[in-house]
């Protein structure tokens, strides 16, 4: 009898769980091993709440033109989507599909445990509309400590880019590539805005990448320094850099072919996946002499205008993502730093500690362009700097003239 009763209770619970289960369609752009491992941390949490997860994955480096708004206007919108551009959230709100979560985050105590820079990144027009997932600095330098020792250089001692470049000959003489670079358009674009902050500082950076760019900054001493520095990096690129993916480039450093790579510090996930330890096998520093760093806050959006069941499932998704323990596990897999200040301290490795140290000064950080710049303007900069990168005969004056033309066409 007891066995029969228990069986009935179990069946009832299963039916209840099935009745409450909701399929969430999740749109994202992650595809590397550590990225997928990090997604699975969230997916496991969603499934533990009784929901199912359907992927729409368009890797960010494929060049595909299928984007979120294509899916929305095409009648097949996802419930949850990876997105940073504020313009997209404004467009969704205008279509009646916005889903602010300010009240939800305040009621659940999330907002009070987020760094100020994160709150700024996830807020659009006074409302929190993004679920923060990870903190990255776009222009960190990760280096192989064994290669550094063999070449007789100490990246942690570099106090300027000139000091860094001056050590590269030692690295070459020791038989290593000084800096591994992936020559894809988006990687060159990320290096460009990281260098804009590092060499020009926050004021110049914001004059170029803010929602209202200042045309006077386009032909300025800071812009010329930026482009000249970008050319120095291009001249250091090895023969195999053209169209090389970022994580393949990271592997050059992990396996001791190259000393270092400057890229987003999501590359830490590649190191940890290879069984390497921060502070022992590899080190991480901001761009030497950086006047400011670019902060990426990977975030999710939630689709509004949904049924009560779907809306609750979306809020369940948000609660899983910002759970302190999930944050710790996610960051460990992804190579990021947790967005919550109350995540377990023992989840922070040496590089996350360094990131938090760098971010302790709000005046030393700026937002990723995708979080504030007009998308067409941002894309036009990528086009110009990639052409500049790909054509060594293109002058700084040529690049500036093209950027000025684009400004007049897009924003003038």
C-alpha cells in the first residue's frame, strides 16, 4: 500500500513538473568549448527548475547576418537573447516587446550586489533591461610565464607600450612569436577600441564611441596615436594571423609558440580548459600604461509581451543567471569575473582578482561600444580599421578621412 501511495505521489509530482515546464528558446553567439561549458551551467539551473532549453546559436565570428531583430520581425523571436546594444532594447520597447526587470532585481536584492559599472551597463533609459552574466576587460594581455622566463622578459614590469615593444626582440631572439594576433575583422575592431581607451583615455574613447560621437575627435592627436599604435601591432602579426580565430590564437600562447595575446579576458577560459593555472602557468595584465580599460558586461535580454507562464520562465532564467553560486561556476568555466560582489571569494582566481583590482577605480573604465554606440557607426569604424590593418600602404590620413566620411553619412 505504501509503495502504491509513494508511486502515486511521484507520478503526481512528475505531472506537476511537466505542467509547469516551459520551453525557453535561447538565442546566443557562443560556440567555443569554455563558452559552451559556461552555457551548460545556466542550462542545468534552468532544467533544475523544470524548464527546457532550445538553442538558436549563431556564432559571433561566422559573419552571418541573422540577428535578433531578423528573428523578431520574422515571427520567430527567442524568449531569451544575448544582446548589449541599447538601440535593440529601445526598438523592442517600441514594438511592445520590452521586458524591464528593475523591480524584479530590486525585490530579490540583486541590484544592491552589482558593481556600479555593471548597473550602468544593464540600464537603458532608466530601466534595467539586461541580465548581467559576466564581466570581462576587452584589452587584457595574457602571457605564458614559461615563455617569458625563457625569453628573459617580465610583462608585469612593463609600464608602457613602448616598454612592451622594446622587449619583443628578446622574445624573437629566443624563438617565440612576441604577440599572437587573430586577423579577423571583429578581433581587429576589439583591439582598436581597447587601444583607444588605453592610449587616448576615457574622454577620447567616449568622444568616439558614445551615443553622440564628437566629430572633432576623429582628426585629433589621440586618433593619430591610436592608428599608429594599431599599425605597430599589425606589423607584429605573424604570417598565419589572417582570419585566425581568437581561441586558436590563444592556443598559440598556451602551447608556448607565442609569448602573449591581447584580447578579451574570456580567453582565460581556454587556459583553464587546458588545465593551466592563473599566476602559475600564465599571467594577466592590462595593456601596459593603459589610461583606461574597456569593460564588457555579457548580458541577456528577456522578451516582453509573453504569456504569464513564459514570463515567469524568463524570470526563472534571470534568477538562475544571477545566483551567486551559479555566477561562481559560470565564471570558472567561461574565464570571466562574477558580476555579483557577493559571489564566493574562493571562486576568484589570480586573474579575476586582478580584474577587480583594475575595476576598483570607476574613472579608469569605459563601456564596451556595443553597450552605447550606434551600431552602424560602430560597424563603419570596424570596416575602416580592418581595411587599414589589411592594407599596409593605407595611411593614417586615409583612415581618418574615411572615418570622417562615414560620420557625415551616418551621423552628420
